[in-house]
């Protein structure tokens, strides 16, 4: 990480010009400082907060965006295939798809290959919405790049590619 990527944002000054005192900053993290899992989780929290803020006007959460993107890129996938590829519990995916169907973004069509399953497709409204969501998600990715730097973002994606 570059020095600029490890620095925190400048603190707002109190009325007397001093930085406001935050007791949480004084709490030592001990071994957590060297734990990759802790750092990744803290970054994930920041990522999700920025994503939700950036896409707040369209009311789309990261998991919903992932599901819509996957279905848009692979029309006709089964619910099982989507759940497996994204690592989502099937029961949770059913509820998520119900909400996307209610918003007229996704439709379930009886599979021609397996009558026991449904093929997932974006509706016309879903395709239009996803295009807008992708533009907003690109803005979010610019925020990530601003936070950690272009090279660090590229390196992070290379490192995490083995987990996707």
C-alpha cells in the first residue's frame, strides 16, 4: 500500500481549531493489526457503505446488483446455478428473487431442459435498470480507486481473483 492509501482522511476541526477527540482511536487493536481477515472485513464494510450510498437513489444492494448482473450476462440460468456461482444460500436467493420480481426486474420462466427448475431472465425494465445500476457501480469503483489508488485497486483485484 502506498503512504497515501494508508492515511486517514483529515479530521474536522473543533471550534477551537483542535481535532475532535475520538476515544475509539485510542483503543489498541493488538494482533488484529496483522490479521488479513480483520483488514479485509473493515474494507468490506467501507465498500458496502459506499456502494449503498452511491446506489441509494435506486435502492439496490450489493447482492441484488450481483444477481442482476449475473442473470443479465447469462440469461436462462437456474436459481441453483446463480446461488452456487455467487455463494448465496438458496433460501436467501429465493427471497431476493421474489423482491426483484416484484420490482419487475427479473422473471422466472419454466425451464425447457428441467421442468423442476426455472430459468432466470431480466425483464425489459430489468435490462434498463441494470444499465443504470452499472453506471452507478462504476462511480462507486471510482470511489474505491480514490480511496486506495489505481495500482492498489488493480493489485487487490488480482489478489482476490482466486476467490471469485
